[in-house]
């Protein structure tokens, strides 16, 4: 993870004229890790936080449209209907439907923060037969909320990195802090996934 942050930092510094393009495609292709990294670099004054937020918001839609279109295919319908479909994903998808109680705003927000988000999102859209217009309406608040959570976590981690590096004059202590934050986020996602599985059972 630290290697990814350093690689992106050097890429932006060496190609300032392409800064916004790098941010857009980083958010488009890198998912949550890229959002975390962009927030981290904003705290290091390498990027401006406002363009990071706007470009990250815009970058989420091409991939979301792709997953929406995938959800409309016969292949996904067969997978969802098949009795040997991935049990955990099916259970989580059903749990999201039950908890949201037909409220697609809530359903897509929950789906956004679970492990395996694209798969769960695809199955949710397929099961509820959302149109593209409905998908955009319901998905937008979920996207905004995810950005308001993940980017600030990266930003605060960047501040903590600088603070620890200055206090301890030790780069390894600061790197350890970043790894700790990553572990906490991963554990939180896994816990949320297990809670959804237990709810369905």
C-alpha cells in the first residue's frame, strides 16, 4: 500500500500538467484504495482537496454504468438464479434487500460500504430491476457518502503520517501508522460483511 502511495506521489510530481487526468483515472481505476491515496496526498499538499473530491465523484460513474449494464445481462440473471451461486454474496445481497426494506437509497449506501461492492451492486440492481435513471438517482447519495468517508480517512492519515514522522523523526513509525489504518478499515469491512451474513441467517 505504501508503495502505491509513493508511486502515485512521484507520478503527480513528475507530471504536473497531467495532474487532474491522473487524479481522474486513478479514482476511476483504483477504487477505494485510490480514493484513500488521493486524500492522503491532499494532506501532504501535493494535491488540492476540492479538485480531488470533484474528479473522484465524476470518475465513479463510468465504472458504475459498466456494472449497471452488466446487471442487465442474461449471464448475471442466470448466476443470480442458479442454486450454486456464490452463497456469501447471495446472502449479503438478500440481507441488503431486507434491511433497506425497498428503500433503494439505503440499499445502495449499504452495498457501497461492503466487501465486494461491485458484485453486490450488480446483484442488487439485477434483483430490483432498476432503470438507469433510477440507478443514478439512488446511487448518487451513496457515492457522495463514500467519498465523504474514504477521502477524509486518507486525508487524516496523511496528517497523522506527517505528525508522527516529525515527532519520532522516523519514517517507519509513520508507515506503520498507515498500515494500521488500512488494517482497521479492512477489519471494519469484514465485520460489516459478517454482520450482514448473520442477519440473513
